[in-house]
C-alpha cells in the first residue's frame, strides 16, 4: 500500500493548503535551537503526551510533575517556531496514567515526537504537517510533501531533513 514517488509529484495530486516544504525547511534552519530545546524538554517530561494551544495530555500536567510555567514555556517555544498546534509524543509513563497501561512495545522513550505546524479538518478526517523527530521512523520517505495523491485514504509521509529530523505530512480521510 505504499505510494510511489511519481504519484506524489504527478497527476492525481492535490496541493496541501498549509505550510510548504520550503517554508518549513527555512523555519527549521532559522529556529533549530528552539526546536532542539522543545525536544529536550519533551523527552525529559515523562508522562506528558501533548501540549496544545489550550490543552494538555494529561489534562492536569502536574499529575506528571510538569508545572504551569513549564507548559507556558512549551507554548512560547512553539509560537517561536510557528507550531500553532505545538508538540505530541507518548511514552509508557503517559499510558500508565490510564487503567489499561502502555501498549506492547511502548517504552519510556517518546518515539516519534511530532511538532505540529499546520492542521486542516478534524483529527479523524483532515491533514497535518510539521516536524517529526525520530531515530527510526516507520513512514514512507518521499522527496516532496507539498502534493499528495487525492485517492489515498489515510497515510503519513516524511521528508528527511538531517539526522533524526524530518518533515511530515499526515492525511486522514
């Protein structure tokens, strides 16, 4: 069910309406230190799964030892790098907050970590684009994320930037 690179740049594609690859790459190079700071903070804050513009997971981050001031710093950094929907990634500590516990294979390392720049639609039907931080991503690597096949139902593509940094585009239909 992999999409070929030709399908991404040829006919039957529709452009993404959010940030372009070029804009994301420029922002990456301009704000690399802030992006790295976000990753270091998020990796250190075990149990914190998401920081959004007006919410966190868990709802009360003090349950995992994260202060209101720290959440404010996440939001400030996300604003600096242009990530309106901020940051997301889950570790075993987050899942232990619930009755079911962590899914098989989930460790204390947040892998991957998503820094969400552009969103369109809803979580179950829409698209997202931004930065992915991962030592071992499992998504298809393509040379261009600005266009995607209009026939694909749900998929995530990535474009390598350098080291563990990628741009990502996720579509859910």
